[in-house]
């Protein structure tokens, strides 16, 4: 009996030893398992902030939302750009339900800092910086006080919305704030380096690379999707750049002007039309221009063509107005567009003057619409007989000359005019000049 009990006890002990792992507490996840099952979208924000970037980010966020992404990381390296585009991007970020992180890899200056402030988290690379967000106009000068005040308020609101101290956001855009301890005494915009950003809680940590960032966010094992601009978006970003717009419009005007002075239709005209096509294509992709702008442009071109064959000038004036109107309909910065059009107009006028002096109107399209034939005396065309043989003849006035009248020379009656003084009837006169039908006489003093 005791032997049976001992055997049963040993069996129970062995069973307990072998079965214990099955009941053990699960082991902790490895680093690679953290965040497993999550979907992270990684989106670059590079170069200047403009409407082309806005269109790209809108597509990226819509794609992330459609695929139920858990997190979006924006890798930022930008010197800033257009305020209007930055504000639209900020609104886009604020409306997102997906958690967002800004990873400042090099710099988030001006509009770039504003975009970063509208995300849930901010991380820095060791050498990165953020700030210097004063508003500058397209001509390089400080914006007016009203614009600056609105921008400062936007910076503060962005910081406050994500639980950050608005003082530092204000100092980035307001020179009157004294933050000497962070290298921004009164009179200078604040720019935060990585360590300073962490110190004032504008950055949560400093990380060396994307892998380290994912670890900080507990997303090491997450699936990542890198979103890059399409070719069309690259083109749109390039074309909507404030520097490129006046160049494109100048090329368009120069190409079309040169084509007017060239026989047939060739390279200059193709460049001009191509520049206009690129301008509107880029602005349509960026969401700046609608098809109504294209319709207005086509109407303007048609009116100009009709004007070339129809006298008047009204249709041409309306056509130019329609084209200019289509350009203004394709921008969100009326001031910059006005400057770009002015540059293109000055370029076109200067080129027209140069070509007119060098080439004239003997070649190109102008030769079809400008009369160049002339009737010359050498070819036998004269408006009046120029009777130079009459010079020196003497005769008698048949009427008084006051100063015009009639006189007889070699029994031929001629209409004459005195050289200025009154000449009585039956006075001797001499022909001193003949200019076409005008015969000038002088009284002979006796």
C-alpha cells in the first residue's frame, strides 16, 4: 500500500514538472514585437512649403486614412515657404484622427516650424533646428503689422493646441520677445536647437535615425509605408515655386513675341505655348487652378486671334484681359502673381523693341497683316506732276494774290501762291519754287 502511494506521488510530481511550462506566465515581447500589427505612414516634407506640397500631403493623409493607418510620421527638412499653404497644411493636420509625429531631420524653419507645431509629437535629430518664423513678403521685406499679428497668433494657437508653451512659438515669429538664454535676445527670432527644444518640451526626445524614432514611439515592429510624391506632384511643386512662376510667364511671352517675328511656326512659339501649358498643368495639379481658368484662357487666345484679322482693338483688349484674369484665377497670392505678370510684360515689351529695330516687320507673322508696298517715283508712281521746269519763268498775275491766286506764264494759266506778301493784279512775278502742285512766286520789283 505504501509502495503504491509512493508511485502515485512520484507520478504526480513528474506530471507537475512537465506541465508547469504550459501554465507559466507569457514572456515579455521582444523589441521587434513592439507595435506589431500597427501601420505607420512616413511622409517627407522637403524643400519649400507651397501649394504643390499641400496637394501631396492631402493625398498622403487621405491614403493613410483610407488604409486605417495608426500613425503618420512627417520627416521635415524645409526652409519654409508660403504662409497660405502652411495654414492649409496645418488645418489638414488638425483635422486628422490619426496620431501624428514630426521628425525634424535637418531644419523646420518658418512655415516648417508651424507645420511641426500642429502635430502631436516632435522629435529631433541631434543637428536639427526649428524656428526663425517671421513673415517675409515676396520682395524680401517684413510683412505689414496686420499680417505679422495674425501669423503670431497662428503660431501660438498651434503650440497651445498640442499642449506646448506658446511663449516659444511666439518668440519664433516675434522679435520683441527676449529669450537670450536660448540665443534669441530682443530683436531676433528664436531658433531652437535639439537640446533646447527638449528642454522647453517642444521636442520629446533626440533620436539619431528613423529606427530609433520608431523605438521611442513603441512602433518598432510596425509595418511602415513610405509615401513619395508622384511625377505629376514633383512637377506641380516645381512649377508653383514662387521663383519659377515669373520665369515661366516670361518664357511664354518671349516665345510668342519671337514667333511673331519668325516665318512659319517653330521653336519659339512651341516654347511659349509649352510654358503656358506647364504653368496651368502644375497649378491644376496643385489645386490652385480649375478648369474655369483654362476656359477663360482659351477665350482670351481666341479673341486675340480674331483681333489679328479684324480692325478695332476692342476684342484684343478683352482677350488680353481674359488671359490675365485666368492667371489671377490660378493663384492664391495675388500680389506675387501681379509681380510675375509685370516681369513678363516688361520682358515682352523690351524684346519687342529690340526685335523691331533689328528685324522690323519684313519677316514673320507681321508681314501678313502690315502693308509694306510703297509707290515710288522711280517706279513711275507720282501723286502730282512736279514741274521743276517752271522755276525761273516770269509772268503776270491775273488776280490778286492773298497769298494765293492765278498768274499767266507763256500763255499758260497757273494757280500760284505768293511767298507770303500781298501781290496786286497785273503785277510781274517770277516762279521761285515748285513743290508738287504748289507753285510759289515772288513779285518782281520795277
